[in-house]
């Protein structure tokens, strides 16, 4: 049963995230399988919430109840997985296996599920704080779960904060890269306050007259991502060597996505920004060297420029 779930999870990550799949092969065998199992659950939840297939074209929202129905499915199957019950869905069964092996808790999963609930409710951020709370739920909380899967103690708050930062960096880069795709699905994750600041009418942000403005806002997202990536590198230094190597490779690959989006400017959405196989291999090699060296001093300075930490985001009580 477990072997079949691992095989399914491996196919899921190969199909859903080539960048993370490449980095995951750097883990030791036990950690690699557990990372795949957790990824399969995250991917499946995301696909159910968005009516997608492994991150493909966003599905239509359908009738008003569709989003709530999809969210209810996620919560029900997740609860059954933690209860040790067969769910009939290999991705949720995978969560049950990795939770039993590593000590993941329903509360950790609930932090992630809250992000899918926002998408199901067709939510849009008003402020930068709203955006970052969303990023916490859909990616930062995943980083925390991944850290526990890698052996970080659930009460090692500072290291978990750094793991969250890596998730935040990934999500900010994804949002910058996917502005056009999200717009095609009537979604926008840029704060309404940012758009108002530049006199961009709601729903028109990707039209030609506003492309230069979108390039500036995407660059702002990428700048925020870099601060969180610096923080994540500090946390990665506390991991075992193979795990540190894998995390630094993933951070480098996703970091290059952010750099490339910012470099392409208003042409960033003429085609999807990707990191080619050659550059991924180069980052794997570079990460091997980084894993042997102390954290560079500029990383500590960069981490201090974060506007929000995990603890800040958890402490926010105002509803989104």
C-alpha cells in the first residue's frame, strides 16, 4: 500500500512541479518519499479547490455552491486521513501515511486548508497584510509541514519561522509569474491598495495600458520574495546536509523565477517564465557548494527587511 502511494506521489510531483521534483531527489531516500507524500496531498487539495489538474488551466467557478462543495471535500477527506481511515483518494491516503510517520497534526493541515477556503470563497486581498496572510496559509504553512517531515522539532519555532519564509518566497514568486493566468480566471492576488495606488481599475490590470505598472508591482513582489528567501537560507543551515542541499537548490530555482520575472518587465506574461533544465542542474551544483559554506552576511541583512514574519501572520486576528 505504501509503495503504491509513494509511486503515485512521485508521479504527482513530476507532473505538478518540475522545479521541486528536481530538488527533491537530493533528499535522502526516506525524507524524499515523505516529501513526495506530503506534496501529493497539497497538490490534490489545490487542484480540488481550483478545479484543476496538477496546476493546469484554472477551472471555472461554476455555481456559487461549487467552491464551498470542493472545500468541504478537502476537509472531509483530510479528517479521514488523520483518523487513519482509507479515503478512496491516494493523495489523501498519502497524507495519512506521512502524518503517522512524522507527527504532522490536524492543526498544521488546517492552517493550509484555510488558504483553500479563501480561494473557494473567491477572496481577493485588500492590503499587503491580507496578501501575506494568504501566502502563509497556502505556502508558508506548507513550509512548516515540510520542515517537520524533514525532522525539525514541532516546537522549534524559529526554524519553523524560517521554513515558513521559504514557502512565502515561493508563493510570492508564483503570484508574480502567474498574474496573467490568474487574471484569465478572474482572480487577482495583488492587493487592491497597490492597484489603487497606481490608479489601475479593478479587473483591468493586465490590459496593455497597465502592463508597465504591473511590471513594477511584480518587481515589488519579487523584492519581498528575496527577503523571505534570505531568511529561509538561515534556517536551512540548521538542517542535515542532504536536506540543506535540497532546500537550497529549491530556493535557488524558485529565486531565479522571481529574478527572471522582474528582468522581463512588462513582457513577463507574454509567455510563462520557466527555469530550464540546464539552469536547474546549475542550481543543484551551486546549492551543493552553498550547503558547505556559512550563511553569507548579506542574507542576515536581507532577512531583516521582511515586513511580516510567521508569528506576525498568525497573530493577525482581523478576518480576511
